[in-house]
C-alpha cells in the first residue's frame, strides 16, 4: 500500500458526470407508497386470517426492538457523515449497556441513561483518537474497539455486580423502570378499532396504536432524535460543516473549518448515540445488563443506515423493518410469517409487472419466477421455521443492497485518511 | 529489495514490539486500577506456558486461529475486508460434520471429501459477497456482516432434528461422524494430543507464502491491493481479482474449524468454538499479514486464551486476557501506522538529501507495505 487513497485523491475534478444521487421521492409519493404497502398488508391479513401481523401489541414490540437498531444507525450516520466509518458501534453499544446498568441500579434509571451515554461517548472518543489523530484504517480500529469493549465489560461486570442482590458475573442487579406512558383515550380507541378487523382502517389503527401504547420515555427521545438529527445535520451551519468534512475535507479546510474538531465531535456523538442504544437494551428492553445483550445490533444498525442511503428517514424505515421482523419472531409468529410470505409473493409480482412496464423483461421474468416460488412455498406449507424469520431482515437487506447499491450514495470522503494540509 | 536492509527490519520489528509493550503496560494499569497486583497475573500466565499440557492446548487452538487469520490476510493483501470469516468457517465445519455423519467412505477418500466440503462451503459463502461486490457494487464489509447473521440462522435451522440435527441431552449436534473421517492426533502421552490438522495449518501457511510471493497471481493480487488503478492499467482485471481473492479467502476460512472437528469433537454441536473469524482479524493485523508473523500472533493469542483460566484460581479474573487482546490489537494498529509514517518521513528526507547531493535515485525507494492498514 505505497500510496493509500486519501481524501485528496477522490476529490479531484473529473470529466465524469456525478452519479445520480438517488431518486428523490416527494412526500406525497412516499406517503402513497406507504399507504399502498399497508393496504397490501391489510389484504393479506384478511385473506389469511393472521390478525397478528398488524396487531397493536405486535407494533409496540416492533417499535421497542427497532429503537436500539435505529439509535445505533443514527450513531453510524453521524460518524459517516463526517467521513469516519464506525464499525465499532457494536462495542460502543456494549459499553452503553454496561455503564447504563451499572449507574442505573445504584443511582436510578435516568442517571443510568446519562452514564451509559457517556460510556458510549468514551468508546467514540477512542475511535476518534485512533482514526482521526493516528489515521489508522477505520474498520480496523472499529474491530479492535469491539474486542476491547467486550473484554472490558466482561472484566468489569464481576467486579461491579457480584455481591449485590440479583447480580452475578454476567448479569447486573435489576434497574428500576424509566416509566411508560400511554396516551389515555386514544390508545383504547385505537385498540378497539384495531380489534374490529376492518380493511385498512384497523391496520392503521394498529400501527398508530403501537406508537401510543406503553411507550417508554426513552423511546420517545429516540424517535425524536431522528428528525432532530436531520435538522441539525441538514439545516444548521454546524451540520453543513460537519457534512463537508465527510464530503471533501480538503475543501472544508480551505474554508476555515477545523476538520479534526468536527470529526472528533461527530465520532463522539456517534458513540453517545450507540451508547444510548445500549442503555435502551439494559434499562428499557430488559431491566438489567446481561453479557452478550447487544447480539450484533450495532452491525445491524450500520446496515440499516446503509439501507437508508445515509439519510435519517431511510435509516428509520430500515430500523423499523428489522424491528418488525424481529418482533414477528418473538411473538410466536410462525403463522404470521407464513401470512407474510403471501405479502412477499404479491410484492414480487408487482415488482415484476413494474419491471415489465419499464421493458426490463429478463429481470421481470426472474422476479416473477421468484414470486411464484414464494407463492408455492406459501401454498404448500402451513408454517415457516423460525430461523427463516430470523434471517429475513438480513436477506432483505442484502437484496435491497444488491438492487440499489449503485443508487446509494455515501459521503464522498467516507473512510478516507485525512491529514491537515494534505491538499496543498 | 533483495538486499538485507537494516532499517526495514528495524521498522518491521519496532511496530509489534512497541505495541506489545504498550498493551502490557496498559493492562497492568487496568489491574492496578482494580486493586490487583499488576505483575503476578503475567508471571502466572508465563508459568502456564511452561507446562506441556497447556502447550498442547495452545498449539491446537493456534492452528485454528492461524487458518482463520490467513483467510483474513488474503483479503487484506488486496484491500478486501472479509469480515465474514466467522460465518464461513462455522458453515464450513458444519457442512463437513454433516457430510461426515452421512457419508461413509474409506479414510483416504473420506478425509479429502470432508476437506473439499468445507472448502467449497466457505468459498460459496464468501463468493456470494464477492459476486455482489463485483456485479452490484455492494460493499463486502456489509455483505459479509449480513451473511454472518444469515449463517447463524442457517446453522440453527440445520440443527433441527427434522433437518440434520441429532439431540443429545440439551445439546444440539449434527450426529457423530463416521470414524473414517477422524484424523488421528499426534499422541504426546500425558500432555494430550496435538490435532493432526496442525499439519494442514503449516501447509496452508507455506502455500500462502508461495502463492503470494512466487506466482503471477500473487503478484497481481498484491498489486491490486497496493493500487487497483495501477494494477488495472497493467492489465489486471480488477473484478476477477476481487472475486478470486474472495473465493480463496472463503475457501481457507472454511477449513478453520476442521482441526477441532476432525481431531476432537467429531460433531458440530453447541460447544463448537465461535468467534474465531473475528479473532482472526486481530491476529492477521498483529502478524502484518505475513505467514510467519501470523504464526507468532496466533500463538500469542492462543496463549492468552489457554493460560488465562488459571488466573481464576489465584483471585484474578481471566477476562483480563480479553482486555489484553483488545489493547494489543488497538496498540498494534496505532504503532504500525505511527512507525510507517515515521519511516516514510525518514525516507523522504534521505531521498531529498540524495537528490540535493546530485545522486541518481536508486531503485530502493519503495516503501514498506503495511498490513491491511
């Protein structure tokens, strides 16, 4: 590696046209697509009788499972928008789970949230020192942080938790609940509506009901962080400077932006968000820290972010998808998943028709055959093994990436080494 | 290049030595901070390394680390991050276990069949990521992470009793393999048995060195890693190289679980070691992707693994070894980078001085390649 590609190399002017930056979906179109998907789901529910797929409790579980993934994804977004790839999200989440539970069981859950956040920030700070100051390859540093965080929490857990009530070498004592809220009236009304089983209306009621029933305060904060991140990164001067460090640090430097400072800040915030995701696991999802609690959610968060094309909204949809499939798995959903096979088959057939209209006949034929196979699977079986359900979000991510990787646009100097003054 | 260059050797050795020293000091600080004696654990662990039964454990464990790290290193040599070694070796071992439990051939056919199964499974699983990268431009990092997760589900699925699984108590297994597929170990009496496939690890290491340093393919691969555009300009097809490297990496990864499978467990069960692929990343980095360096790195790792349980009997927590592993990787990558930049600056100064003195530039101005940076 005589001359590693640097941020200067990628930002040379070239005669090539910039790749299209993804289809811009206007709000009405996006809403129409979502409504269409809901309507399809509703049809499937009526045909198969699997009422569970848009149940209020299903949706609320899905939301709860989506939050840590979404927070990790937001963490990834902050770092990558500033040009630092953060594969150490998993490690920072682990730090969040441990620190959150450690402070939580002693000084109350809100202190736990704060300390877990700080724990994640420490992981982020380490990543920033290694990648920004020492210019080490970002993925290598992230992998190292994952190993280190795992080791550190495993070492600290017995020291901190053993000897307390309910604590052991692998588990912390119980942490008090942060408290839930249910919007009075609205929640009951939506549940009633959902129970009626009407076409479309009940499904929307189920979805909204999940958003207002038994929601933890931390969930509310996490959901608010999605538009919050968008506003800060895309609507404030601070965000513009931060993103310019990810697109073209040399140009940013020439305009007087302190690139190191912004990269440090972004990576520390990134770690804090991942830590918050960890706290959610060890205080809200479970009332205790448990070794191996994150089980790869940091990586999934990263995938959700790439799935969402490095944008907060797309990321939220990606996290929702992962959360929903996870919830199907949790709630004994083999019949529900079986029903979703029909939905998958329908979507594939619609996709095939869409491709055929755009005169891509080969792809259309392949999509149609796959759709037919899925339908045959649906018709020929009564249940789907739970492992298929567990693997579904990953397969979907792979397929989506395969179909749209060329349309995805990551920050231009993402993962590139940068040295102050290298553009001179 | 051929000439013995004192500075190059110094630079190559300085990185790991500084890193190890820093890692030991930092771990000692962690021990002091938790109110423990900072020296005794290391003394205990060094003492462990002297016992022959622990040595056998270390060697056995190191053989698997070595193979996994080689798989990672092949990718690193061409700037590919095969994070999926973890899924590839687990699937490879499981498929070999399943084939071994259902096929019953004479040993001279059975063993190659099992090796081939593992190689093909690993290559296939890595190949998916390779094909996606080459045809659709999907980052291999994300694709292999997804494939790891899918592999986990697939393994649980295949453990089901109505698929390939056999329940033994609470343990899911793939059933006992036929004895013709077992590979006898090297019996050392009371010390235990060295897995027969340790030899395979050695052969793979030699093969890795020969292919990378003595063949056209190896040259192309290293050239693509150093600069894909320069390699493409000299006639190397970058897409083919990516796919081949990915397949090769997966093929080797598939073998990583076999030493214990064919030498000891003879079935793929819940106790089968996991996470070797991730550790392989750290080991490949520590060994700077060189076949000899990885030997030392995997021995070091296996030593930390196998000597640390003793600490529990002396009032220390064995997890300090995991912290050390993390610290070593981190300090290794930082010190390699620092040493590399220092070497570069030194060289620039020297070349500058030579130029100023009117010398013709020698051919010896290539910089040291730094592993998987």
